């Protein structure tokens, strides 16, 4: 079993900051890539930021310069520092990981966390 557990969401005023964390645990063999997605009411889930297997960050245009993604490889944790938050950033934020397990070391698939709510008031 693999679990992704997010934390750090909440309510913040526009211009404020929040830090999201995601901890991956369980029978992980190799963690290939991790990222953050978000889904606002009535909208499709979209990529916010991700780290490739090589450690290179990708950001959506809407968060570039405001959000920073980072990863602790030793702890299998992923963080998202969100600064200068806007009401448009309001959404449920999901952690995503592409990994293989000890039972199938060569089979990579995507796993999702349960999501954490971020609400930015104007």
C-alpha cells in the first residue's frame, strides 16, 4: 500500500502565504516524480507545479514567480511554498506521485493524496 498525505491548507487573505506538504509512505520502491495539482469548483484538475525525475521544476504560468516546489528525497516529502496568494488560487490541492512499489519494481503508476483545501479571501 502507498499513501500520500497532504497538510498545510487553510484560509488566508490575498497576498498571504501558505506552505503545503505531502508525505509519501508505504511500500515504495522508486519515486520517479512528484507534483501538485489543484481543482477549483466547476473546473478541471490542473497542474500547479511538478518536479521531474531529474529534479527540474515545472510551473503553470499562473503561479510562476509566486510558488516554489521542493522535495526531500530522503524523507519522500514534497512541499509547495505559496506566496502572494490570490483569490483565484482557491482550490483543493492534490499531491501526485509517480512511483513503483516493492511488489512491482518496474511498474510505475500515479498515486494521489486526498487533497487539502486552500481558500484565499479578497
